[in-house]
C-alpha cells in the first residue's frame, strides 16, 4: 500500500515546484482546478523528473477519457520501465466523479510500485466530489494539487515577464486593469497579452492599450457598471448593461447573478468601512484574491449608503425570483433592477 503523502491545500506554484524537486516524484497525483496553464507546467516538470525530456513509450504511458479503463490503468502501472529508472502514467480528462469501475481503480492506485508515478490531470471545470470513496482513496494514497488562480503579486510578475518577451514593459495600473477585465486565469491572459503587445505603439503598455483591445469578461463589465452607478454616471451604467445584453452569449440570469454577487461584495465593503475592519476583512469575507479589487470595492461602497446597498442585494434576489417564476421577459426585469439600483432605492 502506498503511504499517505501531504495534500496541498493552497496552490503556490513556485513553492510546489521547489518541494517537488526537493522530495522527488511521489506515486500518485490528482491535479485539478481552473488554472490549466500552471497544471500543464507542473505536469511537465513532474514528467521531466520522472522520465526525462524525451520519454519512450515503455516508460511514459498516456490514457485519456476514450481509452481509459481500470484494466488499462492497471496494465500501465504494472509496465516495467525500460532504459530508465522510473515510469510514469498520465491519465487525462477522466471524470472521476462518474467512474463505474470505482473499486477496481481504487485497487490499482492503492498498490503503485515505488518506481512508478501515476498522474490524473482533470479538465479545468472539474471538481472532485469529496464524499466519494474514490476521492478518499486518492487523498489517502497520493498528493492532491488544486491549481487555483495566482495571487496578485505572482500574477503581475508573470504578466510583466510575458510582455518582456515581446520587448514591452507594462505599467502597474495597466497590469491590474488587464486582470480586472480579462480575468486571472493564465491560459486566458496569454492571447490577450499577445494581442495587446501587438497593438501597443510604444515600448510601455498603458491602461488605454488594455481598454482598447483586451477582451472584457462579463464580470469585468458588471464591475465597471457598478462603478459607474457609484459615480452617478447612470447613462454610462445603462450603456454597459446594453453591451452585456447585446452579446448573445450572456444570459440575463447569469448577468443578474454576477450583479448580485457584486452588490453583496459592495455591501460587505460598506460593513467593513463602518465597523473599522478595513480591506483585509473584506478580502477574507468575500474570498478576494487581489487587494486592488478590494480597494476599488471600498472606494465604490463609500459612494452608496449602507441602506442602498442592502436594498440592492434584495432587489437582485427579488429579480432572480421573478425571472424564474413570471412570464415577464428576463431582459426587461434585469433592466428594471439596474435602474432601481442606480436610482438609489432604499425601501421595498
């Protein structure tokens, strides 16, 4: 039986790579989470340590969702390495929550030879069901790597390096804006960085360059919309809502969910301000990864009364119910909700 190794609760890429190089490959890994770029980077380093840069088919075996079975896994694990000290089995894209051969897979991963490393690399949207005995077997026998988005400092350093590879520098506020508008997942940021680097006329990328060509995710547009409302710029807020609704990929219910989350964060920011708790309290309460986002929330929250924000949260909940229970067009309900929030409604 393979002995239990330490489960990584929070993913710090640099520290995880240092630990991997110090301790060497373990027998079993479960890699999952939204940050697929770093998942691939970790897998690449693990593969290099196990079987080298140019592994042969005897030492390095790959299984995917189409050809995976408990028998195929067991046979790959039992394959003795040839011309190398270790072997590696990579299992990619298998939904562990829906496996039918649970007992057989548990048996296979519970008796991995010392010379073999088995890695299950899951799709970015996958999250293991920790109630299942298969997950408990993974937790007992191996190392869980939950690849989350990186914190601000690490992510901004990475953005700076990516721009430097294109002979560009980037201002701090521009890097922060890029994270705000395009998200904090590296695989999503790479094409945006390439696009901005090609667009920017000078050697230094500015916030104007980011705003001009970077893809704006719905969360970013809603963020900008609530900032416009906080500043009293109602026409700008409604214009941004129009942009969201014009995109056929954006469902009104989804937009409302994002807006509701934003208003809850603003309400939490207001509570933090009035209680003297500050930005750290807000980041912990709302699970915010980036302090500059918390700072913007605190600034916007000061422009609303706490009663207005409480009512805004209620309006989002009431509108959600109406969307799911009435015959009124969801778009119209969403517009009404935004207008009532922008008007500063305080009473039900």
